[in-house]
């Protein structure tokens, strides 16, 4: 029995990038998550400065 061919981490990352670039809805979800995360960071840093 042959061993399955293993992909390197770099190959897997490149495959994922290609898939994401061809999927506009996935890109939109990622952008929303990044926007939310950035908004939370700004909110947290603003409230810490006020204290």
C-alpha cells in the first residue's frame, strides 16, 4: 500500500489563498471579522485611556 502524498504547509496555504480569492462571500466575511476586531481594539484602548 502506498503512503498518501502529504502537502507541505506552504502548499496548503497557497491552495487556501486561491480558493479564497475565488470566493467573494468568504472575503467579505473575513473583512467583516477584521473590522469588528479592529473596532473592539479601538473601543478597548479608548476606554483604558479614559480611566
